[in-house]
C-alpha cells in the first residue's frame, strides 16, 4: 500500500509516564536516572501575582493545591510531545515565583518520556482517554524519609526562607499518607523507587502505539 495524502504512513506516538508523589519523594532523581526525556510539570505553576492562586488559612499561597497550576497548558505540552516529539515549555523559578523564560524540549526520537511533578496524577484520566498514557506512577516512601529529603533539597536550592520550609514540611509530612491515597485514587500506581524504575523501563521498551491519519 503506497503512501499518499489519502493513505499516509503510520506515525508512532511517544507515550508519557506520569510520575507523581509527594514533594521530596525522589521524582526528579528517578526521572534523571531513567535516561528518558523529562517534562518538568512544576514549570507550569502559576505566577505568584496570579489572582486565581489558592490561599491557606494564614493568607499564604497554597503551592500544594492543583489550583496553583496550569493543568491544561501541561496537557497540551504532553499532546504536542506525543504527536510531534517537540514543544516549547516554560521555565519557572520557584525563588522568583514566576516564569523566567521558555525552552525547547525535543524527544529526539525517544519512544517515551516522563512528565514528573506533584500534580502529575491530576491528569492521568485525561492522558489515558487521549491515548497518551504509558504508565502512571506515584513514588511512595516513609513520610519521615520524604520530609528529610524535601528539606535538604529546598534549603540547598534556596526555594523559600527556612521558617516557611519548616512550616510547609511539617504540614506535608502529616498529610503525606492522604496525598498518596489521593494520587492512587486518580489512577497512579504507588510504589518505591526500584519498582518505579522497572515500570519506566517497561514503557520505554514497549512498541509505541501507531496512529494513522486519513485525509479527507
């Protein structure tokens, strides 16, 4: 069968592994070790002066709420990566509370990529419905382990002042089991790092789905 506008060659679609988990659970480290291209979903946070940002009881921004994040922009980036293998993504600075630029993300022919962030589970259903999902994983550790990793990272990167980091860390440690349960309820599979790594490798090794677009 020859290729033509009415009968084009099949096109393989890259699959996304949605990697969620509490802040500090090791998502970025696992994604980096995988060798796959990585879409950092934290880059889709809203700017700090956005009036739609959710607030805590003390008036501070609740950066752990999905309402602090541009969900549809993140999904659109995943669509473009799946369909074309390339897209422009924002670069977000947490210390600056806003976007500081953009960058090109190119899959370079990779059959899969990782989209990682604390809100990744929020879009499991949508990505599955659109045929984009390779797997959805929630990294799970002991809450005390996650809290220590999170504090070391946030202090090292100067994300916020130490009092803010300590208050947030205590709140998140107490909430961690509920956070994991919510992400599992949204369709993510909860596991520790070694099993998560095996699941990522399985997606990367599987044949990519093929999409045929028929002309009119």
